[in-house]
C-alpha cells in the first residue's frame, strides 16, 4: 500500500470512528488490524512510531506488572442469565508469563478492583495479584520503597487512564495497540497486539524469549 492510499485509509477510518462514536484511539487499532489482515504491513512497520526501547533499558527490568482489564482481557465483560460476570483471557498469555519467569522476571497482576474474576484470572495465569489498588501509582511507590527496587528495574503494562500514574513511576512503560491515546503517548513501546489477545507473549517477545516451544500450557483454574 503506497503512502497516498495509506493516508486515504487513515482518513476513512477516522471518519468511521467519529460516525460510530468510538474512542479516537480506535483509529490506530483498526488500521493495525486491517493492515495485518491484508498482510500489507509488518510488526516492525507498525511500531515505527515507537521503536523498541534500547537494550540497556530492557536489560535492567526485573519486575513486570500487568494491568488487568484492557491488558490481559479485551476490556469486555460477559454476563450470563444468572447475572454472573466473566471475562476472556488468552491462553498464550500463560505461555508468555511462563517464559518471562524462565528468564528470572517476577510477574504480577495489579488491579484496582477486588472480585472473583481477577482472582480467578491471576490463579489461572499463575501470577501474584495485588488488588484493591485504587491508587496504583501510590502502591508502586510504596512497593518499590519497601522492597528496595529502583524504578528502572520495573516495567508496567497498562491500557487506560487508570494506568497513567502507575506507568509514570516505572522505567519501562508498555501498552497494547488498542490502549487509550494518552497511554500510547507516554508508552516507551506499543506491543503489536490488542488487549486480551496475547499481550504477555508480546512482552516476552520484547525480552527476546523464544516462544516457539511446545511446552504444555497447564490446566484452567
């Protein structure tokens, strides 16, 4: 696709987003999904706006915190006839988290809420859960102080305005391709996938972890 057609596509998607009342940051996600489907663009081309962080910055990371809604889920909830709520998690995230742990990274889930859904997800993904963190930024500051951890040793993966403060506390700010515009603006790197579509595997790939193995995923919790 040449530059002229690319601009026309962006203009078309922008108008469509306005007409449908979608968030402005949807433009990037829709364009990315369309071009990938058309195999007109590679991941490297998508991320040209946000090149990969320097190796030295990535190498310092020892702790990785994931937000929950919009990061490890697609930000949608499913309500059955009994009123029970559920969300969808991607099994590839389990493999990604296992791979991150295999190279010594400590992976945790940071949630502002406290419910059986996030607890079940944390159990399934085998990660430590810090919930009821209304003030995520304050929690991270206190956690780093208590554990003697420097900001440059911590990465945070967020997607929405509730993650802005937390991301500003750490040395490596990451987000999915469909994160809110203010998150993409401050992110050091945009993982080339949508929230709930294998974000942990994308993070593991950033750390140059080989995801091609066929190790078992384990069972659902």
